[in-house]
């Protein structure tokens, strides 16, 4: 039935079709208008048909809800990125501190080796 309606509304009426019949049909089902969606053109019965208006609204709602979900995901990813960056900075600070401690320990180890060599030289 839908394809019939589309064909009927997109084609010119045949000669001899009473004007009253055409008006009644168009008042019942509406006329075809191109409704621009977010990413594609959706052809729907838009002027009079309440079902078509609801379908167009549903299509827009679907895209709006998709956009809202994507915005939420972006927000969550940004928060996770910020936490990761903070963790990285903490790890970097810990690494710097541990590197300094390692240098101090290595200096002490070197001193101990030197002392050990001096002691071994003086042993009879």
C-alpha cells in the first residue's frame, strides 16, 4: 500500500481523475516531501499524514539519541584519558624519585667495593 501511495503522489494524475478524489486522497495521506535527515534524505508523507510526521520525528529522535550516546562516550573517554594522564604523571614522579635513590645506592655500593679492595690489599 505504501508504494502505491508514493507512486500515486509522485506521479501526475491521469486525465479524467476527479479533482475531489485527488484532494480527498491527498488530505488523507498527505503529499510527498523530502525530509532531510542527519545523513540522508528520507522520503515520507509529511504534510498531512500524522503517521508520517510521527515517523519523521522518530527518525530525528533516533539520530538525537545516537548523538547523545556518542557524546556520553566521548565524555567518559575524556575522563578516562585525564585519569590516565594523572596516573602517568604520578608514575613519572615516582620513577624520578626511584632513579635518585638508585644513584645513591650505587654510589654506596661503589664506596663499599673500594673499601673492600683496600681491606683486601692490606690483608697479609
